């Protein structure tokens, strides 16, 4: 307990009020600063989750395209699946639970860039908004060409060589 003399009572009271702690105003300002920081942290977390989801969808699309392209490369040069044209393979979802429909297609060009070489382009398209339009409640169709604005796609390209005509296959 503080002992004060009568002649210095005001100085003693000033010292006591300075020692009492934080005022309500100071606590409220500190809480506002803390709330702003927590809101910024929450928005960064949401952005991080969206980026991870987008990265997962892109990786899954590349994996699908690569898997299908490798299957096409095992076919004989004269196989009917490698005749010149555009082929719609259909839709699928990736195992792992992302529930995003992927639309698969590929095209074959004969004698590109030289005779005896087929250019195969495998394309995987998917919706950028996780299947559903919030406003319309309908699924985005990413199987059409050209792709709608909210669809994404990845294309992988390889060459299939006719070993009888081409000694060394480029880019294979």
C-alpha cells in the first residue's frame, strides 16, 4: 500500500491512477487490431485452399492425359484408333474424391511434320468452378469446343512413328 503525506496527496493519486492498468479504450483498440489481423489470416487460408484445389485438378488432368496418351502410344501405327481425325473419349472423374468431371478427347494428324509420323494431341478439359454454377444450378459442359470461359484444359502432344518409313522418331 502506498503511503502519502498530506502535502503531496495529488502527486500520490496521479501515481496510483497510472498504475491501475489499461483503460477500456486501449483494450478495444487492441481487440480491433487483433480482429483485423485474424480476418487477414482467414482470407489467406481461403486463398490457399482454392489454390490447392486448382493445383489438384490440374495435376489430375495431366495424369489422365498422360495415362491415355501412353495407351495410344502402345497401339500399332496402323490401328484404327490412330486414323486421322478428332475423337471424343467421354467423361470421367478421378479417383480420390475431387468429383470434378474431366472430358477427354484426342486428335490425330497424319504425316505431321514428316511422312510416316502421326501427331497425337490428347486434351483433358474440366470446369473451373467445381462442376456447378451457383447462380444457375446446372453443370458446366466442358466437352464442347470452344471451351466456355469457366473451363480449363490441358493438352499433351506426342508423335507416333511408322518404323518402316522413319528411322528416328523426333520428340519420342
